[in-house]
């Protein structure tokens, strides 16, 4: 009787310990982490390599091969990944991180990104504290995706003169920001000064295209990325020079029904010839600017990670947009249709697309919105493989990181373990079993525990 009780106690203790370990971070600088019998989606081409063993140590993939042949060291953490799929981690190239001196809200947002398989982000509205955040992520004192940051906004309020624009460029370059973020309101006097100085000091500029600048001047100035497809609808609209910005609407929403799609090839050629990447943020358009009501989004499961007042604010913004006299269901549908065609033509004709949704933003919850973005890219006509490339291979090329974006020996171990094959169904990107970011393994149990802490309602 005592023996049976003792054995039961030991089994319970081990089960409890196993659960506790599963909910903890595991660092592969201390021990090897092994994905055994996993199906690998390497992303070098459209393929699945079945029944592989992948070993990671010190933030790198150290071995990859047939499960029956790769040797596993004693003491390794072995993850039984039979029937599961391993893919490179994804990027969110239009992310937002709180602008605050407090790291805690930043950490919350970073965890939302990680929990959704995002291992690289580009912050698109900078703050001085973000430079310190980047350093802390790099040295491992804060857990988060690889972080690239823009500086504070260049817009019509912050840049009143060409001289001030040039001065801001030099200030942000000296401060150590990775990119300059351009917002609306720049003029034909201030924008050239910003672009010229940015080239002189060697810092890329990204983001919005101001209405009075226009996409062709943006192309000639060689934006690093144009985000939101900003200025594209306007470039397709005959007589745009006779309109004011308010008549065009956000991203050309009020004039989409006037756009001449026969002009798309010329626009695509200009983007391709000037090596300008596109960050679509299609999720923002298809949710905020669609004919759907706010109620179609407010009860989505991921809204529990946002404060109720923020979700209410998003709903009010959406309702205000839909009640604008210029809004109509037909015009909204036309906007989405043309944006999808633009994305398809970009993909088809060699304009590189980078995965980015814009979050947090109207009904875009950080991390979760990237899965919507991928689904919308597939809806636009990209294959699942092409869509996955936008957040892996394309981003690695853009950021000049040849050791990332593809699963192969020697590359960084930024990985996502999935339950299903996203090459067959892009929605499988949501079925995450765990995330590897550098040296850290975040199991499903760990991610669920951390997400529970972040619920706001």
C-alpha cells in the first residue's frame, strides 16, 4: 500500500514538474533543442522535407537531416514534432511599439508579436526609448523579436521648412535610428530636402507618400519602402492634380471608382526599376475601409488583448468612416478590388512585397493581425508560398540578413512550429505549437500562460 502511494506521489510530482518546465523558457545556449521527426518548410523553394531532425544551439541551426541519421546529444531537449511543420519565423514590417518611457507596455506588445510567430519587427513610429529597447533585446535582457526602429515622425507639423527637414534627418541618423518614418503633410519643398539629406548621411526613408508629393516623386526619390500602397490609387486617377487631399480620401478611398487600371503596368514598372519594396498593410484596408460594419470585428477573440476603451475607439472610428458622405459600399468594394489587383501585379512583375499589417491599428491587434494580412494576400492572388516569402525570404533580403529567412544549417534559429501545413492552407499559420526566437524556445504552454496575463477583459 505504501509502495503504491509512493509511486503515485512520484508520478504526480513528475507530471507537475513536466508541466512547470513546459511553461518556462528554454534557452538553447545552455542545451541543444531538437525538433524530432518534423516536416521542414525551408522556404528556399516551395517544398516540404518530411521526417527531419533539426538541432539548434546558441541561436543557430547546427544540424538538419533525416530523423534516423542525425545524432542527438545527451541532455538535449527533444521536442516530438511528428506530423508538425517547422517554418522560419515571420516579420511584421509595419509594427508599432508604445511610445513611452516605461518598458512594461512595450514588453506586452512584444509578447503579442512573439506569440504569433513574429520574430522580426520594424517599429514605425519611433521614440527615444526605442533605441534602448533595441539594445536590451539584442543583449537578451528583454525578450522580443529582432527590432528595427524608425525615428519620430516627419510630417506637416514637425517639418515646416526644408531646413528643419534636413536637420531632423541628421539628428535621427546621429541618434542611431534604422529608418526615417514619413507621414502625410510633407510638401514639394520639404520632402526633397529630407530625401537628399537622407541619401547624403545614409539612412533609408519609409512610410506614407504625402498627397502633394505624389507617388512618382516618391519613386524618383527612391523610397526604401512605400507602405499602405499610399499614393497608388491617386497615381491611377486621371485629373488627380485638380483635386485636393480631402477629395481623394484616405489612401485614395473616395476616388477608387475613378482609377484607371490600365495605368497599373506603368506604376509597377516604376517601382520595380527603382527597387522600391511595398508593405501593403492590406489588413488595415480590408478591415477599416471595407463595407463591413464595426460589429464584424469588435467581437473577434483577439480583441481581449486590447483595452475595451481602445476597441470602442476603433469601432467609433470605423462607424465615422462608414457614415462619411463619400463612403459607399460600391466604392469601398472597388478600393479593395484595385488594391488586390495592385498586389497581384506587384508579385507577378517583380516588385518585392514585405509582410506588414500596421498594428496596433483599427481592429489590428499586434501579432494576430499578421495572420489576417497573410490571408488577404492569398485572397489577392498570391500563393501561400509567395505569401510566406513576403515575411521570410523577402525580409531577409531587405534587411541584408543572409543567415535568416531560410531553414538551413548555420542560419539563425528563428523558427515557428505549426500543427498544419501553411503551404496547403495559409490559415495554418495560426496553429502555433511553439516559437524559437534566437536562443529561446517558447512552447505552446509558455505562450498560453503569457497570453493569459495580457488579457484586458
